[in-house]
């Protein structure tokens, strides 16, 4: 899903990231090159398979050394070799890290494997992904959300952003309920936009909890600003990209 990586990269740039590197299979790199004018693309040979795999680990880690934060997930796909790559990257990356979308897929019913990571981590599941991570039905999560989250946070010591309505950000004994945003965000790609915003804020030095909290606010506020021109039904994820800078600019120091 090339659009996912394009949206997250563009959102990172619009949120203040000075430079981005988007890793891509060489067979898909033309798509990234023609859509990411300001972002750098890092093309890796894939023999027309269309996905990254464990053989790309060393090349990717060289770029990780350059980065201030790393986002894994949007558009990666779920091939077995890609999942092996994700697990190895998560294990050895020491930079602030965000796992979203396909980056969470290797951890079905094994959230505890992420709990042991020592360096900063944000995970951003929607209810379906969260259900798979903890092996509890979505209906049960919705009806027993506070109790389930209390239990999860006893064993998961990183930042958890649950993409529900309203969006909830939690870590240890802290929780933030974000009240910006509207039903216009219920469309493909808005989660990729959010993860790009978080990657930018992490790279600027915010801790994981604050980056997730502020990122959720900025994404939601950007959608709220679009209501007058796009309404609830007409918003698409890329509409947010031009609005994000206007939201952030109100909080910048002159």
C-alpha cells in the first residue's frame, strides 16, 4: 500500500521534520519518487516481489543510525519475510520508535514481546488491531475498556495510543483523552497521517507520551478546521496535509 507510506512521510514533513527517508522496494520506487518531492527515497532491490524482507535489515539499519526517530508499518505488507524483518528491526533499533498498521501485525497475541523493549516506543492500534494484540474480542474491549486498559498498562510500559472515539493516549498511570477530531477522520489513510505526525514530534525531542498526546490533538484539530470547507463526508486523508501547518503555527514561538 504505497499510499500509506506516502501519506505518513508527507505528514512528517508538514509537522516539522526537516528531512525524511522512506524505504521502498525498488520495484515500487517510481511511485514514491513521483509523489514524494521533498522526501528522500531509499530503494532496495526486491526482484519485483513488491515488499521488503529480512535481507534488507543491514541496509535499513545504516539509515536508522542517521535518524532521530523511526516509523515502521504504513504500507509494509504482511508477507512472512517482512514480518521477520519487522521483528528484528524492533529488537535492535534503539532510536524512538513508532509501530503502526502492518508494523503491529507480527505481534498478534504477543503484546508482551513489545513490553520488554527498553527504548521509547509508541504503538497506535485501532480496535481491530488492539483486539489481535491482546486476544480479546472488540466487543469486550468496548464494553470493558477502563478495566482492560488498567490490566494492560500493568504489563505494557510504553505509550499506547488507541484509535477510538475519543482517542486515548496512555502510559503507566497517565492517560489523556483527546477531544479534537470528528467523523471526517473515519476514512482510509488518516491513521498514516497520524503516525507521520508522531514521528516528526518524536524526532524533535518530545517524549513518547507527549508526542502521542500532542500529535492526536494536532491531527484532530486539523480535521476540525476542514469541516467548514469539506464537511464530515467529504474529507479525505490528504486534505489534512495542508491544514496541519496552520494548526501547528498557532503554537510556534515567534
